[in-house]
C-alpha cells in the first residue's frame, strides 16, 4: 500500500523554507564529503612518511645488508611510535567528525560553564606557577549548545594556554555576550605564535615547533578538532598572538543555535 506520509503545507512561504532546507542539507553533505576526502589525503601523506623511512632499513637488515645498531633501532622505534600516535589521532578525529553531525543541543548558562572550566584547571595552573583568572559578566547568558563539545573545545584551548605559558605567567578566561553572540576568550601571557605560524595552527597536523612535538604526545590535531566542533555550532574559533607576549583564543557562538543557518538566505 501507499505508506508515504503527507505533510500538509501551509503556503508558499513554507515551500520556500522546505526547499531552502533541502538545498542546505545537500550543501552540508558536500562539505562533509570534501572534508573527509581532504582528511584522507593528509593522513595518507603523514602515514607514508614513517613507513617509507622505516621499511627499506628493516628490509636491508633482514637481508643482512645492514647491521642493526642501537642508533638505527632508536630511530626506527621513534618513527613507529609516531605512526602509532597518528593512527590514534585519526581515530579521535573521525569521532569528532561524526560528532559534528550528532549534536545534542541544550540551553546552557555560559557563565556557569566558564566557571566550571576555571575550577577544573585552577590546580593544574597553580602547580605550574601560573595564575588562572576568571573575568565573567555578572549577567547570566545562555546559549543553545552541545555542552560536552564546547567543554572539549574550551578545555583544549585552556590546556594549550597553560602548556605554552611559562611559570609566573597568567591565563585569563573571559565570558561576554552581545545580542547576537556569546563570546568566550582565553588569553595567556605565554610564548606566543609567530605571524608565519598563526594562519596554520587550525590546520590538521600543524605544529609551530616540530622538535617540541616529539615528546609532548600530541601531533597538532587538537585545534583542528576544536574548530570543527565550534563550526558545528555555526560559530567561529579564532586566534591572535604576539611572539613573547602571549596569545588570545576567541570562541564566538551564535546566541541561538539554528541548524544550517549559515547557508540560509544564500
Ligand atoms: P598540539 O597541542 O597537539 O600541538 P594543537 O592543535 O592544540 O596541537 O595546537 C597546534 C599548535 O598551535 C601547537 O603545536 C602550538 O605550536 C600552537 N599553539 C596552540 N595554542 C597555543 C598557545 N596558547 N600559545 C602558543 N602556541 C600555541
């Protein structure tokens, strides 16, 4: 039988809105696909690098053409470790990507949320000799957000600020709002980011200081995930910085969450 469901339409305005929604959905699907494609390319490149350097050397050892020596083994070990980290991060990133399209939106008191982030990092900052400060408006402001995702973003930004600020420095969390936007900021008095690096820090796998990365665990994915999560809220994640002075990361969220609103009216 005919199992299709008929939705009564109220008039031309509703038809227009439905058409717009469908167009926006297909634009969104296209965006998803491009994103996934670019992701695969980046990762294939990154995964091939350790493999192409390790494989011929191990091969030569197996064939008896090269004697295994401790320095060689150490290098091979490090390349394989990096390989493992990349695979782990790929998993994290694909989780974040899936999260982009499964949002659990709840009305959230942003002042309270910032206070929660502040309380969660106070001890860590103190341990490192950094003063963590909170500058929030007294006026409660609400945003319609996926709480876990915004907490993940803020945590990432605050942990970076603490990581890249030497002892004696300061990290300040700020919340403010306008009629249209909720603004969350994290300012530090740390090492800063050079003008050459700044445009790329949100790119996947980018690290300002490659030598530092070997021992700190991350491979430069945190901020690209954070950006994807903020953009899933139709928000913006931006940074400004001065070398030797410090950095400021800004999360700008729409005061109301609206699915596909980016594309509306286009
Ligand atoms: P990771 O921390 O794993 O390297 P991120 O994506 O979180 O990856 O950060 C990318 C890069 O941006 C870092 O390697 C660092 O060079 C730079 N960066 C991020 N936050 C700060 C900050 N607050 N101060 C200075 N540099 C920063």
